[in-house]
């Protein structure tokens, strides 16, 4: 998809992959791009993942479903996903849906990356 409402920048910090998400995670667009990106990382054995959500302006229910579904896939492969920079709006949505109980959240990238050494996965 060339005109996706979501863009994902990927970079490595040691053995942790940081994905910087920008835009909207919507049905049949951003959720599919996110799903393909996570599937590719798992296929490459990159299962320590930090999602930087500071640039996410909107997420619909399918986007939330994809975040949770791919978390399960990553954990089944021995890894985990940490959330970084969850916006106030995101905190309200994730809190209402009880999503914050299954993801660890951070406000500092270095802390999120270090957390994999302290608590490798669930």
C-alpha cells in the first residue's frame, strides 16, 4: 500500500527492534501494515520489540485487535512487545479495553529497551 495512513520506521538497539509508528492504525490499512511488519520480524527471529506510539494519531478497534493478536504471536515465539509513549488518548482507550494490563508501557526508550534484560518475556 503506497498511501497507507500508517508509516513504520524500524531500527535496532542491540537485540531490540524499535518500531516508530506514525499516523493511523485503521481497518484494512494500518493494521495490515503493522501485522506484516511484526510477522516479518518474527520470521527473522527479532522478537524483542518496542512500539513507539507517540506519532499515532488514531487507532480503531481493528488496530487494537491487531496489537493484541500480534503480541500473542510474538510471545509464542519467545519474545515480547513493550509500548512506548502511549498518548493520553491512547491510555484512555487502552485502559478502557484493559489493554494496559497485558502490555508493559514506558515513557523512556532506554528504559523500554533495558526492560528486556530485566524481564525477557512473559
